C-alpha cells in the first residue's frame, strides 16, 4: 500500500527560511525505511512553509495514498486543522494518523479533532508497519499497541508498546526520502546522523521526562547503536 507522510518543519520566524531552513527528521526517516522493508510505498511532503490549497491537493492526487500520516511538534500544531479540512472537504476517503512529539504528549487534543482518525504515541516504526499490513489485508486494526483509534463507538486507547531496546535491530533510516539539497545541513556541508535515542536527564523545561514515563520499559529509555553499527550507518 501507499503511505504519504507530511512533515511540518515550519520555522517559528518565517524570515528564517530566507537564511536557510529545512531539517532532517530521524523519526520520519526511520518509519519510512521500516515500511518500505515491509513492502509498502512511502512518499514525503516536507513543508518548511505554507503552500496553497491547490498545490497540496495536487500532491494528494498525485500520490493517491491509502494512509496519510502527519508529523508535527507543538509549535506547528495550530497549522494542522487547515490541511485536514482540505483533505476531507475534497472527499479523499483516506485514514489520517498523527504522530511525533505533540501527538505523544497531548493525544486527547489531537484525537478529538474531527478529521483525525488515529494517533500514534511514542516510537512509531512497528505500530505503523502493523497498521499498514492490516489495512492492506483489510483486517481489523483497532487494537494495535501505541495507537489510539477513533471508532463509531468511541476512542480505543491501546497501551504504549515497549521501547525498541536494541537500536542495532532497526534498519538504517531512509535518508533518500529527503531532498538533501533542501536541508540546511547539506547547505553547510554537514550531515545529520542519529546513533542514540532518549536522554538520561530530567530537565524540567524538556519533554523527555514525561515521554520516558509512558513506556513499560522506561528504564531502557536511553539507548545507543553499537560502535560497529554506528560506523556502518555512517
């Protein structure tokens, strides 16, 4: 099946676009590679600035996905309803799932938007793979761990699945999903490579302490790829 991922990467200050903008997302890239290895097709709409309704809908028609996934942080959340309404108003009968930090920390706020069908809480690689497999096979997908699913009888809130403890078991992220020429890292002749997940600290101004608590294996929150695997990734 085909999945369209829409990544909100809007700067807080629009002037930043003129100076160079565009950031790689490890989460989006990792989900993409897991889905592709599972036999699914993935496309990315990487938005660093607002685009006209017509252009957005042209992209949806071109990709013709079976599932649409939005990735966004809290500072971009207010932009979401507009894009959701564009999809639904044009009668695209496509399930919509939302993920990333804001969806993880405020799932009630996101799932209660009329046009949102599902929310992914926490790490999304394997919940998304299971969801795509079940949609493709026309099987019931209401009880997948880490997903909240909106049904005619209410919202099913499945438990959060455990963290992936051994990062070496994850396939390397799908760097090719991104237009590298449009990333700020490429413009300054660098590259972003992530070899760890989770933070060992509990800073009050950061979301890490709240995210850690939601996992059943929270003591394994800080993880690293092995040196050998990190070198191979590089």
